[in-house]
């Protein structure tokens, strides 16, 4: 690996151990074996590097590659949430970092801007996963509506599991809740 990759791996390690706010550039350098100047050279800033590390960690966590339930079905819905819940312990540090960014408000404007820009990609990926369609076929409207809906569910579940795993919703409970909500909406 080169310095750029070493820095990314070091930043991922620091995020999982310390979070955004407590990670310093020197922490990343120590974890990566790279030099301090290489952060600016390869990523522009420590916050930009941490953002890339965060996006990489999110991409590595939590979802089945190919759910087997029929696209759009309650079986597929349950299967995806089962995979998320099954990996919640492993994903907890990433979820904690997500909450840290959300609660940081305007104190980390560069970081928030970079993460905000990646939200569309995340929403598009969620729609593709639940519907079984390729991401490139997901429309802007679906990304803004259905993607936002799935993202809200994911964020809510993440908060539940972070704060109180004992009372957090299970995949079965989420699926039953979805069924009941759909039934109620039909009138």
C-alpha cells in the first residue's frame, strides 16, 4: 500500500476507536505509519480524510450483497433488516461516528458538506437493495422519497441499537410494523 491507502486505513482505525472529534492528525499518522504532510497532499485536510474513511466504513458495513426475497416484498424487507441487525455490534462504532457528525451541527462544516453529498448515493443504494433494481435505474424521485424513507428507518434503527440494544426493534418487528403501516394506509 502507498501513503494514501495507509492514511485511509489509519483514519478508519482512528474513527472506530476515537470518533471524529477526538481523532487528531497525529493519531492518523501514528496509526498509518505515514507522515503528517501526506494528509494534506493526498486528502487536503484531516476532516476530508476522515470523511473518506467514514464513507469507506459505511460501504463496508451491514447489508446483504444480494437479498433473496422477491424485490419489494416483505420477505426481502425483513431479510435486509436481519442483516443489519446481525451486524449491529460490529457496526456500532460506525453508527456512533454517524451520530457524532449529525450532532456536531455546524462545527464541522467541511465534513458535513462532504457527507451530505454522499447521502444521495446512500439513498440510491438503499432503494436498489430493497427493490432489486440496479442503482442506475433508480429515479431522482425514488431516491428523494423511497430512499429517504429507508434512510430514516436505518437512522432510527441505528439510534435505537446505539442507545439501548435490549429494546431496539428487531427485523421481525420492523417488518410487522411495515405491514401494519401499509395496511393502515390502504384504509
